C-alpha cells in the first residue's frame, strides 16, 4: 500500500487536469487500495488501435497525462522516421475529435505537444466525423493524423486513434515504434506544451470533404429514396445532412432524441446500432413516417447501419448484407479495382468479385489492413464499416456509405424493387450466405484467454453436425495473412472464426453458413435451414469454448 500511495502521489504531482487531480487525491486520502491498484496495475497499452479505455485518473485510464505521453511518443517517432520538423516545412499533424467527455481537451493537448516538438499542428474546427479527419490527412498532405474518439464504446470511455500520412491507421511495426517512444518519456515536465502556435482549421476542409462525396454517386442516378436518420447522439448529423442535400436526396427525417451530440448517450446503453435496443427510437420514427430505409451512424460516424421494412415491421440488415448490396451496386455500375474484406466478413464478397472478374483480397480484421490493399476500390467489414471511396477516405466512412446505399435504394425504388429483393437475387445467384455472431462481453479478461486456450488445447471436430475439414491457428499466420490471435474453422458449407476483440472486452465468434438456393421458390426453406444451422453452430461452439 505504501508503494501504491507513492506511485499515485508521483502521478498526481504531474497531472495537469484539475478533474483527475481531484479524483486521484480523493482516492489517496481515502486509502482506497482496491481502486488505486486498478488504476496503477500497469499502463494503458498503445497498439494498432491506438489507445482506448475508461476515463479517469492514473496510467490505466484515459486522461490528459496519458494523452500527452502518447502525443509526445508519436512526435518523437515521426521525427526519428524522417519527418521534416522545424521551420515552415515542418511536418503537419492534423487532429480531429468527437463530442465525448474530454475529447476537445485531448485534441488541444495533442496540438500543443506537436507544436512543442517542432512539428506543425492543425485541429479540425469542431467535433466532426472520423472520416473527415482521415480525408484531411491526405487532402492537406499531412505526415500523420490523430482522431480522439472511442467510436461506439460506452459513455465512460474515450480513445486515441493514430493515422500516418497515407491516411490509413497505423499497423505494425509503427505501433511498436510509437509505444517504445511513449515508454521512453520519463516525466511530463520533459514535454514542452506551448500555449499557442497551432492552427485551428476553418470550414474549407469540411467543404472539401463534402465536395469529394460527389465522386461516390453515379452521374444522373435516381435520388428519390426517403430515409429516417439517427446520429446515435454523435457527430454525424450535420455532415450527413449536408452531404444528402448536396446530392439531391430528400432530406432525412431525424430521430430527434438522438440527433444532437451528447457524451452521456442518454437513450442507449451502448451507442452502437448493432446493440439490442439501440435502434428502437429509429424504428418508431420509421413506423410513423414510412420511409424507404433507415440510416444510422455510430457516434463518430465512421460506421453506417441500415434497416429496411421486412413484412409488417422494420429490421436491421447485417453488416454482411449491406456489404454485399454495396458490392453488387458497384459491380452493376461497372467499377474497376480490387474488392477487399477482413477474414471475419462474409465470403459472398469473393463470389461477387469473382463473377465480375474483379480482383479480391482477404485481410486481417480492421480497416488498418483493408485500406492498405493495393488497387483497392471497395472494402468492407461486417461490423458496419464500408470504404466506398478509397481515394478520398482510406478508412471506413459512414457518410459516403449512407449516400451509396441510398442511391442503390433509389434505383431499386424506380424499378419497383427493394434492397431485400436484391439480396434474394444474390442468394439465388451465389447461394444464401447467412452470418451471425456469438459475442461475449466480460468483466474479467482472463475469461477470454481461458476460452482461447481451451479451444487450442481441445479443438472441436464437429459443429452443428458438420465435420471441421480444416482448423487453423492464426497465431502462426497463413500464406496470405500475418499472425494474429484467432482461430479459423472451415466446415462443409460453413466457416467459424474466433478472436478477442481489439477494442472492447469481448470474445467474438463469427459464423457463416452457405446454403444452395436452386430457385427463388427455395428461398424460405434455405433461410430456415441457415437459421437452424447457425443456432446449432452457436450452441456447439459455446460449449467447446466454455462460454
């Protein structure tokens, strides 16, 4: 306890934030050993997702002290790796932020650290979607970018996402190089943080992003689909409305209760369109207004969710369904280039690309990998992430994806058809590719490690009565993939991938079954068979993993 108090007191002496200083002083005064031990059990680790964690005092929480160290480490890494610094030609770092608690403070601290290190810093004019930051890096010729966001994590979290000058998120070995520089910082007193010297960008950067959205849509395409839109208490509303107005779509009907930024996310337990209940208000608005589709962004608007009317009510489309729809739409428009997805996404994309004679690649999970595919024209991931304009934004972009899916819905509407009709077409043409996820959120991260160890030591041989024809430990890498903590099982007509989440305390299992559909009349039976198989795979996998 004495050592714990000493470490906490040393941290307190450097902490520049009165809020976390007061919080930590209270814990020290109370002698709260359990809480202090949790805060000082180590340091929040910087990796390929940057930083993400719960707000609060201490090295295991997100706070200004941790962010200043991260910014100083990034600055040192940039300078050591050939980035010009000092004078008018200093390397530019662009900084964006969302509307979460402390995001603006973290952005200002980052700008101050970059300026103090001899780099140039420019901060976006206000809380804006993450894709605007990803666009600005390439547009302004920056050497790096930082987005302060925790995306769709709970309200108590915040995060720190780093991009390099190509506009893509960092991948190894850059993450380890930056982490080493962060670890080398002995004291915050060694980090210069001038009070001024950085630039706050004006609306021109947002205007340029919106102008670039013109490239997403086909000239003269129908623009008639009516939408209900929710920003999920995030920063997407103004940019999406401006993009839709520019494109000539009908103005979306807003879910008023979720339209404005609110870091407390009062109407949702988790501000993620995939979470149960998150879309209930949007469904209610749709029942009252009868639009053609529902569009939702997550809080930093890099993801796009879509819901459609199915029979008498509304349902969310899975990310894999939207991914296939966008791919089919782009193929029909005659685009050229590589289609790419992560290994946890549906294999249907490969079938669509193959039939169209387009190159296709699989990557590890995350847009940091998808965005780096050579010749990329379209990339998606099942977690509602779509890159539809890689020349403009080399990351997932919930604004441009919303434009593209609404263009597709408009074209189908002119033909008297819907997105569900096109999904049926794809099932008949390629087989019904049905996906689902078994996702377990834990308080104790050791439970995830235990499940992975159990599956490695006692791998299942059958799931849902289907023999596992190939079992791969992705820790060892493959011919086309670098090593990652994951397991992949190939079955006769099915596929399963198990991996720990990179951004949340979750074990994620991604399931896919493929059922042949000889004719449209066979669709109901195929859907019933797919549902039965997915439930059985879930049940058997849960037992095998002990979850």
